[in-house]
């Protein structure tokens, strides 16, 4: 069980993340394949935090993420996501690899957008730890502020643990100012059910801006994990959920 506990939240993405950051709007001048275009992104950061947890052993190794997405003109898309991962109790894990498929669009003539995709987490080098989530978001502008609501349930046993399942609920507000700086954040709760399971709250707040084609992001992360938590209450567990400031640089293409 300890092996699973140390890995219980590794990704994505979200950074997952949560607005599907691996999806990049297709440019009109890109070559088309089956009425769709390819796009992608690369990112390097001081840490890789997913729902409050460091995915690279508290910043022990470089946090590198990348994605490649094919997007159809009707809003259907498919792609792959990959990132570095490290967990002290599972030394065979060095990366996460995740294929995904989804659809985005708007509800009729409204200004409410949606995005839904299936994301399958795989860990090369280990067995019986893969699992799948269904990410669902809706978003709407309220004046200058965009609000996005996320509900992300697991579709099978969480990391292969019999009877464990999860649902992440989160709200993601953001605002872009005239100077190009975007202020964004997230507040959520990762529900985790099953024998000896327990959920937790997580949140982040940061700012980003494009400099010479690179998106620079500075972000603070924290969670509700403390010594009383059933899953992560150990000293080591609290360490990977400790509050932290993360710097990242990414490039979309």
C-alpha cells in the first residue's frame, strides 16, 4: 500500500492540468491532416505540482513536460502527454505517459464553453498502476474574469488499488490585464474514497506573461495535508505536499 500512497496523485495535467494546458489553438496557416492540425508544448519548471503534490520528489529532479495534439476543425482532438516523475518508494518510475482524446466547443449560441476528455495515466517500468480519468470543464466570462469549473472522476481503480476511486472538484478563475500579465488560480478538493482513503483540498495562485515567445509563470501551491491525514500524514507525505513556489517556462508550437 505504501507504494501506491506515494504515487497516488501523479500525472498530468494539468497541471493538469485543469484547463487542458496541453491543448494549443490551431493556427490557420498550419498544414492540415484529415481536417485537423497539430500543435504542442514543452515546459521546464523548478517543480511539477499536481493537485498540491510534487510529482518529482519535492523538486529532486528537473520537471519537464511535453505534449503533442491533433485537433480537428470540429473540436475533436487526440494526443499524448509525457512528463518526468520520481517517487522514492517506487524507484522504477521515472516518467508518466498519457494518451488522451476529447472534444471542446460551446453550448449552442451561448458564451459557455465546454471541454471533456479521457486521460489515461501510464507509468513505464511498473505494472498494475495505470488508471484513467474523465476530465470535464465548463467555462464562462464574467466581465473581465473567466471562471472555469472542473469535475474529474476516475473511471477505474485509482492506481490499481482495489476499491479506491476519486473525483477532483475545482474552480479556476483567471484574468488577463492590458499589459499581458495573466493572474490565475485554482481551488479544489480531491475526493478519495475506499478503505483507509481520505481526500484533501488544494489551491494555487500565480501570474504569467509571454516574453519573446516563452510563457513565464510564477505560482504558489499549497494543500490541506497535515499529520492527521490518513494517506499522506507521514513526515515524507507532508513533505511532498508542502507549500512551494514554482517557476516555469513553456513554449507552444
